[in-house]
């Protein structure tokens, strides 16, 4: 844990007081210590990057396969299923931190889930220029008033409720990749996070 706290302290220079509160909460609430360490590490990598990082083709299939396997082994109680064929996933324009986007969305779908058996479904749709990856859960869902806030968008920054740094990192990375991430309601309960990325021509 000392490494996390050290890395977390390194973030303090980059965030405001509101962010400090969430950083303190995050550091004290870290059940899945390795995930938090990786997220903070990834976050620091983003802060150190130039404004325009060098995007390159990234194999979406292997990133997703990897992160789904990791999430399955980390969360025994959760069922993580894939709708469709991952091998149909095209390469996308991104950086090596793309894995962090899906790691955080999968962790979020399980860790904020109020069911005894969280169910997560990952599905992929691609068209000519883009591919969308949807991660649906059966958790409590996110009220409309918080759908933007949850990513730490706007003046609130890292103060957003509960999800903290992980979703802020997701939003920051996806924007860097000229993509988009949206959250919608799942039926009958839960949320669907959809990440849309540009495919490699």
C-alpha cells in the first residue's frame, strides 16, 4: 500500500482541494489495490504526456480479451459475458493506455453494483470509420443529473460523486483518442457505458 500512497501523493500537485478529498477517499477505500495503483500510474502517464500523444493502431480484440479475463479473475461473484465476437473488433487509433479505459469501466460496473451477482455484458458494433464498445451492467444506474458529472467533467473536476479518478481517466483518454464515451440507462436497471473510437483505415 505504501507505493499507492506515494503515487497518490504525487497527484496532489495536479489537483485542487476538491480533488484532494476524493484522492483521500480513494486511497482509503482501495479494496482492489492493484487496480487503483494501475489507475494512478496511468493517470500520471497521461499528465506527463504531450497534449497530442502519438496515436497508433491498437489491437482492440486483445485489449478487450485481456481486460475481461482480468476482471473475471478479480471478481468471482460477477458474470461477465460477451455479446458477439471479439475477434471481429477492428484495430483502433489509441495509445497503450487504451487497456486502462476498459479496465476502469469493467471495475466500475462491478464495484458500484448493488446486486449479489453483478452481470456485465460487453458488446461491439463497428461501421466504416468507428467501433463502439458497450459495457452494460445490472447495477443501480446513474441518475440523469449525474451522467455528465460522473466523468468529472466541468468545474467539478475530480470531485464527482463516488466514481472518482477511474471515470475521469476514461473520459480523458477517450477524448485524447478523438473518441467519445456516453452513459445511458440499461433496462430494467443499470447503466450502459459506450466508448466509440476511430478505427484504423
